[in-house]
């Protein structure tokens, strides 16, 4: 599930989780900040929408471990990858790549269903500051890598959910074009 801010990504993810007939575990990646009232209001809106029977886990950092521990009859709803990545933004690139790869491995091996909510960034100007560029580039790379192994992949925008798996054509995996040029 990917899309811009306030497009309905979380609501669409919640609707899919309700349809799963599995035990839903809502994995919240946000860190609360009582000093930021607007942030707390956003978190509260998400909390109020969740059914009482859903279990909520607050997982700001170790998402791969949470996914690895999911049972077969569980539906994990992770909201959101952008917030989770922001919690790791100060991580050096080599360490980040290891964390990213652990997440991808846990997703590939997960016995349960995983619904991921991710923000779309980079549809506008290149951020004028290094941390903004790092966030945009890391999130874009992460969403692309997850999209390559996920089924289905939805783009939620303007209040509509588009199934990209049905409508789109997957891109070659990174590095595939260079390999095919070398053999041609």
C-alpha cells in the first residue's frame, strides 16, 4: 500500500486486514511525543479506527524481528514504513542496508499475511538538504524492493486504490539491465 499523505492508505490497509479472517496485529511504527499535540492527534485518530479485538504492537525499530515472529494465522498491518525508516534515518548507509535486507528477508519468509503502508516521496522537487534526500532515496528504494516481492501492490491516491499488480508491468530487478547488456 503506497501513496501520498492523507490519500486513504491506512484506511485501505485496515479494510484489507478486516477481510483477512485472520487475527490482526497492528504494528505501529510511530514514536509518541506528548509535546507534539498534532502528532498525538494523528496517532489517536488511527487508534480510534481500530477494532477492539486487534492487538497493537509499538515497533519503532525492530520490524524484521516482529515479522519473523508472526504466526501463520496472523495478519500484520504495519503502519508505516516511512515512519519506521525515519526512526533509522541517522543510521550509517552500510548499517541501514543490513537493516533493510533483514526486513526484506523476514517478509520473504513470513508465514502470516503482512500488509505494509508506505508513503510516496520524491514526486516533487529534490530536497535541498542531505537528510531529506537520504530519506526520499531510502524509502523509494525500500518500497521498490518490497513491491518486487509483494502481491498485490496498491497505489492509493485521491481516495482510490489501484491494484498495480494487475494494472502495471514489473520493472526488471536492479542490476538486471547491466547483466543483459554485458551478454548482448
